[in-house]
């Protein structure tokens, strides 16, 4: 599969995980951390992987040695804070944003989005819902997202009216994240 060199894969590993009852960044399926499985999959097409987290030290040494990890600069500001933090740290023009609790990452779906970039600032899947946590974001989004963060408007999609956004329709995307213990049992 073709390498995506113009983007860094960013895995959001923060969050309250209130419905799960424990930190979802430390989810395990078949004795392997989900975040580790996600990163291994992403490494097949991205040269750079960055984890954004509330606390770097929560990860075992193995993950800390394997991946670049930065602590969220905007504590308790949700995915928007993590996205802005990531945009501060990447060296590529784009980043691909994904949550840490999606065990089955489709590289084909990522490539489908990437092929639609054509100098757009944001490219994401949208049918009934905007998949803001499975999307490409350009560095040029940073000033707008920072202003939004300052205002306390924490939904990423709030900025979309000020950005060049491409919504890609797809009938086959099945993005299922894990929010509750019973969903974890289904994945196992």
C-alpha cells in the first residue's frame, strides 16, 4: 500500500473515559494494547506516528520507547485540545487524526480520504455524522482552531464554516469505537 508522506498519523489518547470506567488509552484486546495495534497498522502507510495524551507516564515503557508521545497542552479541552497540540508538534503539512479506541483501522479508508485532499484544509467522512476523529487536517487550520479553543467552543466541527472542508460520502465505512465495557467484550 502506498506511503503517505505528507501527513503524520496522530492518535488521540486522552479523554475522561467516564463510560468505560478506566482509561481507554490502556485498553487491551488479546493481551495487546489497542493503541499499539492501531499504531502498528498505521505504520504500514505513515512514516511518522504521534500519540497525544494527558499523561505520558501512563503508558508502559514499551509504548514510550516505540512511539513519539506528547502531552496535551490544553488539559480537559477534549479532542480539539489534542488536535491543536498535535498541529503544534507535527513537521508534515497534514496530520491524520484518529482516536485510540478504534481497534479496526481501515488503511483503505484512510487512503480514500487522502486521495481527496487536493489542497483542502480538512477531509473527512460524512453521511449522517461528521467523523472528525478519522480525518486529515492541514497545518493552516491551526490559527482558526486556536481561536475557537480560546473561546471555549470545543467541538471540532464548529470551525468547519471557516475552513475548506471536503466531506467524503462512503457507504462502507464502519468506524466503531469502544466506549463501554460491554462493547469491549464484543470486540474480544
